[in-house]
């Protein structure tokens, strides 16, 4: 059974975390961090797995997914278990052993649940019971969430291949592949995304490719890696202001014209995450411990917040604020946090410390925020009025 924390424990834990670790600060903050006026409160937590003695730094990479009615939480963990929990209190509804570790975020779509595994499978399940409906095998890890339209399901694997399947039966449609560069590449990769009839995918050779969602034929491709050592385009693309926003690890954030594949602007930074975009701001984390906001129109830097500790993941909007989770960085860093940030100024409003940190993306749903820690615990926060 899941081990579910109570609300009373939650309040003490949250306030204690914020007071114990005030050192994570915004160097450009306009107002001091007030640990007694916290916007986020923790509603429940559920421990799904535990670190084994030989795991020095366990890592969870899969985030939470919700069904349409927002009363069920789906999440997979590194031991290969896919869980369904009640969104109300985190209690178990069902669980299923998927036969391989899970480092991807499930997707709920029109009454079916989809999840990728480290064994190379994309699996469709009944979200009410966990029954497997079909399974499609690849030769790479499937660690990113699929994109689903009315007629097709698109996903990528770790061997630079994008697949198109029929979403209800899992039958093959087409695939597109690029050679994997020699030597080392950055862990992880970008998920493909569909914008109308255009499918956009980033690859470890530094290319961003726009292709037909109907048959995979290439419409355009653009080099964002510039021949750098770690040139991977591993930030999942988003559409904002009529531009595709993505990033290569070595070169930074790019805005690309979706029709021609031409670069409209570029902001140089190392290790940019997937961006969150709202109200004309492109907000992302950077590998060297910072969060930045750019203008979606021209890539102009609006603010930068440096973090004293931890490597930030992809930001998400919860309400009108931005949430960022950080992982432990290096061999001596012992903590990670969830930070709540003012998107207009970059001011850190709240710092909730969790010892093992977060590598999995955050999931926001209205005023609710879900996080999966590297210790295998799911947290549900609520943004206070």
C-alpha cells in the first residue's frame, strides 16, 4: 500500500522546510523571502518506492498525469510500477508491474492511458483497472510522453526515432530516424509535438525537424547545435507567439518560424530546459543553477534569478505563478527544492526543501501542483487563495 502523509504533518513539514533552508535566494529579489507567508501548502504525500542500499542517488524522471475529471493520478516509478492514486488523498486505486523501469510521464487521452518504459515499449492501458490493451516495442528507451491527435499517436525513443501509431490499436503508421552521434550525448531527449499538421521533433545531432504529421515527410530542418560537443536538442518544443520555442543543450534557446524553419531569435545559455510560456514571457531553467525569463517577441532577457543550490528543471505555471523543481547537483549537494517564483520579477516567493530533490517534471492542474521526488514520493500541493 502507499504510505500517505496527513495534512497536519504537511503544514509542519512545509513551514519547517522553508525556515530551515533560507539560503536559496533570488539575488535580484525586490522583496525578502518571508517564510511565514507561504503560497503553497502540501495536501498529501504518498511514498511509492524506496531507495535500495546500492542506490547512492536514486532518480525518478516520470511526472504525474491526471484523467479528465482530475480525480485520478497516474505515475510510474523506476522500479517498474505504474500507480493509480486518488487525487483527493493519494490513496492507491490500483498498481501494475510494467516489466521495466518507468522514466516517462503517462498521458491520459479519451479514456486510454499511455506510458513508455525503459524496456523500449509504449503501452496502452485501461485507466480504470490498469489492464494492458496493447504494447508496441522499440529498440530504445521510451522516456518521454507521446503526443496524441484524433488520428495518430506520436512518440520518440532514445535512438533518435520518431514513431507514428494508430492510437486505439497501436498499429504501425510510419517512423523517422536520424543517426545517433558518436561519443557522449546528454541524458534525455525532446518529445515530439504536433502543431496542426506539422510535427516537430528535436534530435541528439542538434537538428530540429518539422515534418508532416500525416506521413513523416520532412518539410524543413534547422541546425541548432552548431557542431558543439553536447549539441542535443532536448527541450520539448512549445508554440508561443506564432513561434516554436526550443533549446539545444550547448547553444541555448531558439525561436523558430514554424512555416520555414528559420531562426527568428537566439538566446545563448548552456543547458536550457523546456520553457513555460505565458503573457509574452518565455521562462526556463539553466544548467548552471538559474532561471531566466525572455521576451517571446525578440528573446530579450527580462530577468535572471540565480539559485544557490540545485539544478532547475522545466518551469510550469500554477495559477499566475511559476513553479520550478531543483535536483541535487554535484557530489556534495544534499538537497533539492520546489521554488515558487513571481513571473514578472523573478522573485522567489517560496522554497520548499526535499532532501533527494526532483528530476521529474512538475505537473500543474489549476491551483494544484504535483511533484515526484527522487525518493519515489508523490507530493500534492495547493496554491492558496
